C-alpha cells in the first residue's frame, strides 16, 4: 500500500513531522512508537502501522517509554476526535456512554462519529468500551484482585454475564486467568520442521499455541509468559500432543492439506469471526485483508482484520498466511515473510500436482 510505504519512509527518516499522524508497532518487542523515536529501526516485516495509539493498544502493543507516543497529538482532526472519544470511554468504563452522549462530548453527530470511529479503529465505540473493560479486568485479575471486586470495578453488572463470555474472551474462567493459569496443565514440544523449529502447546481441551522460529528459548519464553502460574511441561503425555504434532507435520510436508484440530485459545468475538473466515479459505488459495473484511460484512474493518491475523496464536491451524495485500504482495507475517512465502508456494505446488 502506498500509504504504508510513506509511513515506513517516515520511520526510517525519524521524521518528527509525522508524529501524531500514525504510530508504528514492532511484533518482536510488543511496543509501539512515534515515527521519530530514536530507538533502533526494526525489520520491515516486523512492523505494523496504526492511525492512533489506542488502536495499537487494542492490538496488544504497549507504548514506548522513550518517545511516549500516547502523549503526542496533532491539532483537531478526525483522528484526534476519535482519540478524545476513546479517552472519554476509558474514563467511564463503569457505565459505558451511549453513542448519543459520546457524540455530545466530542461535538460530532452520532452517525458520523460511528462511521469515523469504526473507520479509524476498526471497531465501534461500544466494542471499544467492551474491549477496554475486558483489558482492565484482565489486568486487575493478573494483579491479584478478587474476581467479584474486579468485575464490578470495571463495570460488569453481574458475574453471570462475565462468566458467559469467559470461554471465548479469556480462554478460561476469570478465576484461573487471575492466577496466571494455576491448575492448568499445558504440555508442549518443539520439533524440527521444514520452516525451522515448531512449538506446539496444548491443554486437555485443545491446542493453545503453535509457533515458528529458530530459537527454542524465544519460543518457550513466549509460552511461559502468557501463563506464569500454569503447570507447563515439555514433552508431556497428558494430552493428544503427539497426534496433533503429527497432523501439523503432515500438513507441512504436503501430505495432509486440511487440518481440523481442537483449539483452546483466548480471543475476542471479532478475532474468532476473522479466524473462522481464515479457516474457510481453501488450501492453496489466498484472500486479501479487504476480501476477508467484506466476507464478515464489515468492509471498512481491513485494519482490524490485519490485527486479528497478527495476533493469531495458533499458526497453521488458523491459516493466517493465506491472507495477502490487495495487490497480491505478501504483507506481514508474524513468523517472517520467507516462511509465509514457503507455505503458499508449497500449497500451490501440492494443488498443481493434484490437478495433473
């Protein structure tokens, strides 16, 4: 995309004039920065761009302490209007404002605020409020707050409403999440594969992580940091781990085009919708981010779709590598563009052999 090319040039030039226009986030560090940040420049395939800091934080990135991107803002604009709306929502999570009251605060009509907010953030103001509440809840639970106090502090009217949503949004009950996953048994293994090293982790319910890389320590640290209090064992035999690893290896070797394995992952409702759509992409085919957004009935949610792809914790099982840019170029891939290219080439090759 031309816009992203210009953004990348601004990052390389450390262009302070672009501060407040966008922020860039780095997958490998989990941090987002101003274009002018003095930190070391990342590799292009590790970078995502966001119009506002709040959008980067919704995707799971945290602000850089050096350049403090959340403190930088341009004069009044649609982007700044959305930022003011975000701040108001964040300050009133105990009773999320209606669209009408929110529009009165930012002096914009409800209809246009909804459209502008969704175009920039990829979600509606109501969905943003829900995401903020869930994020604050997760932070309080990790800090050791009792579940009942935490859920009322962030504005949930009843515990039943939260527990109904827990399986899809937390990946476990709120009590388990608060404690970092105690009582959870996670087995994992790391094996050689055609793409380097493959980590597969699973609970009794299903696979919770599929990661690709070159360094076992890096792969392991990401898994342990997500569930610091869980019982995590390498090469355990408590689940069907070997069977699931064999299925993934068969896929990587071109012997099993379709993999349908049970999952036990954390996700928002929107992420689940995107991931289900990715699983519907035929083997050997690709879709653009905008095509996926249109298939979801949200044609303006292209950036949100890209974020859902970037945060996919179970690569291969959810084939985010099959999503490319509108012009056919690869776009980003959490595990490196070379691996994405290799996966797509293999799928295309297997399909061509079948057609002979």
